[in-house]
């Protein structure tokens, strides 16, 4: 399911990283704790409109620009088949390889593959 706070967080993080700025720089400029800004960017916390305005100001962006971008992303996600299906994580195993896919945001998924460690073969003489 598309969560508004995740789309907002993704948009804020993309703007910050596009400016090559650190969380610390933006959190100081917006007068918000670094940890809280990090949680907002990861979609774990919902920011108030006042806080979003302060973060946008620190990024040199208008709140309306951010919300327009978020609206466009949500509109795109709503039109894509399977995006709104609430799948958090899926796993598959094939012999020695295990693969998991975790959907972190509407347009972002993490693929993690692990391979069973190979055991040393001991040959008897």
C-alpha cells in the first residue's frame, strides 16, 4: 500500500541528496533534530505542515513544489498494477541461494540474495 509519509520522505531525501547535503546540514537549517529528520525521510514519522515547510525552506524549495511532486508520484503509483498491493516482503529459495524482495516505498524495492556457505571438502587418504 502506498503510504503518503513514505512518498514525502522519498521526495525530501531525493532533494537533499540532489543538493549533495547531509542530514546534519538540513536538520540544522530546518531546526529539527537529525534523528527526526532521518525518520521523516525513511517514512517512519509523519511531519506536520509547519515542519514540512521548515524542511522545504532549508532545502530552498517551496512546499507546493514538494506536494506537487508527491501528488504526481502517488498518481503514477495508483496507475501501476500491483503497486497498491500490501506486500512487505517476499522470499524464494532455490537450493543454495535465497532471495528476498522488500518493498520499501511505492517505487523502491530492495533485493537481497544470500548463498549458503560452501563447506570445505575433506578428502581421506
